[in-house]
């Protein structure tokens, strides 16, 4: 992958011309960002992404990729026009705030989001990333005396030091030990294990979990699990933090994963799709009681760029776009169709290369018998123009997080490509 200086200037303006002396982006990565990422970039074909729109990401060599993967941000697709317009407007009038006066866009975005959070979750603290939302929740829990944290195996909640303490993956945790003290890991979808941990920490625990584990490999708990968790938290005086950073904003075919079971946690985390696919923004939302320490003292937990007008304009426009385009209903209708298509493609390989296909809404996981298959398939898909992803806490699982805007043509392209790539991967693995 190489970019000429003139093209480097054109990046982001939609101009893909390549002229003159070429500049090696892989080389720049190697010299200034990291050799590991440079090697990965080379393995994936050495292309750089320079432009995006709707379902598509365009690379510097003129190729385009159907985006069914990535980190699960683009439920609205790339550069949703209404979000882009709102962000442009905000950029033109007041992108960052003094933090001295009040910020109207933050207030409106909080109201818009709270209109869709579970009943009783009315307060919103905007931050810049999912991990920051987890950090805010852990601090809020501590402000309530909940100094012990219970998290679930394979759970993923971010990689800043506090968030990493509850992200149950030794690969990421070990180099940074010691992390937060008094963190217990329990089995996901196992109320008895949770109860045991809670009983040992009566009135001093907070429980952090996802309604469906995303990075954990699209693990879907049995029906009633979240209700049981909420019940146990009440019984043992624990604060319940539900991390909907990946599952929320319609991803599961409901606004939030907890909606499926009518559960209101004390704290709910949002991110990824909240950006509208345009500006990084995440949020910690809470009930009045849980939020009280932050509500009382606005300086207890602050950050210069948190709740910036630009980010809040994106969040507000994203929520409006979700409403206007009925994205939740679209995800609920589209998800099962994609899942059925994926299952049909995988059927000949089940019991062999493919262990299981599972999904809810637009979060779909394909579990393979061998971890190597995930990497091979990912590369086969990229070579054929489709982006998918692996799961950070479950290497055997290929993860799909397609936008709700996928139409019949795109679905056909995806399924045909997937079938070809899987066939080729299976042949290679057998050989
Ligand atoms: C459930 C969940 N929580 C937290 C995070 C961390 O978010 P971020 O990468 O924006 O810090 C992620 C990211 O994948 C996630 O899936």
C-alpha cells in the first residue's frame, strides 16, 4: 500500500487519485505506529481505507469493501447523511465548549437518549469512548461504596486500566497487573455462580456484564438470565451495570439488550452506534438514585472533551436517525434473515469446521472448530471485498456486525462471498 503526497492531501475528500512519488503507509506504520500493526496491514493486503459511505469502505487502491464487520460501530452505516449534516452544522457554530457555561446540545442529546433508555434511567454522562463509560460506571459504583466488582468470563468492557480490570482476558490483563483489587470473575449465564460471588460481597459489590457477550464470541444467555441477575443484585445489595456499548442502539433488534427482558439496571453503558458512525462518543446512563453522586457534584468526574458539542450533535442526530428510519425494527427484521442465510451457507460444514452459528439481531457469531479458520476466512473475505471481524475474547468466533441499512443486493453479495470464502477456507484447512 502506497500513497503519493498529493493523494495524502486528498484523503478524506473522496479523491482516490494516485500520482507522483509514492509514500509507503505500511512503512509509516512500522516506523511511527507499531511494527505489529504494520505486519497485520501487510497480511491483509496492505491497503489503507480512505473513504466511506453507507455500506461501503473505499481503499487507496480504488477497491471497495462491503462492511459487515469492524468494531460494531456502523449500525447506521458510514457517514449517515443526517448525522454528517448535524456535525457539519455544529462544526460551523461551536465544536468544542468552554465547559464554563451550559451546553445546549449536550442537554438535548441527553434528553433524546433518555427517551429510549429503560424506564427510570434518566441521567446521562457523555464520554469519548466505551472504556471511559466503563470507568465512569466503576467510579460511580465506588461512590456508592460498591468497592468490589463482579464480572463475567469472556466479558469485554474496554482496555483502560479500570475497564481492563473487568475485561476477562489474561492476554490483555497480565502485562498490566496489578489491576483493580477485589474483582471476581463468574461464569456467564450462570446465576448460581453469580449468587455465590454476591453472597460473599453483600452490599459492597457491583456487577458488570453484557446482555449478549460481543467480543466474548456472541454468547447469548438463556431467556430469563438478565431478570435473574437483576433479582440477585437487588437481593444482595449490588449495583447492576449493563454494558450495552456493543449490544445497544438497536444492534440486537431492540433499543437495548435489557429491553428483551424488561430489566432496568442501575447503570447502562452506550457507545459505538451512538456515534452515528461519525464522531466518537459514548455514555454512561443511570437511574436518579445511582447517578446522585455525579449529579450532586459536577466536578467529581470530569474530562475536557467529554460531552463536546460536536460529539453530542452526532449522538443527537444518531438517535433521531434511529427514530426516523425505524432502525430497531429494521434490525429486528433483517437480523434473522442474515442469520438464516449464514446458517444455510454453514450447514454443510456443521459438525466439522463450523461448530455453531448464533446471533441476535445484527450481532452474529460463527464459531469454528479451529481458531486458525477465523483468520483464514477473514483474509478470504477481504480478498473478495467484504470486511468481517474476529472476537477479541474468543478467537474461534468470527463476528458479524452489519449495518441495519443492508439491502437485498448487499445481503446477496455478502452471502455469495461468504459461501465462496468458506469453501476456499475449508479446502485449505483440509489440505
Ligand atoms: C461491550 C463493550 N464494552 C466496552 C468496549 C470498549 O469500547 P471502546 O473500544 O470504545 O473503548 C467495547 C469495545 O469493543 C465493547 O464491545
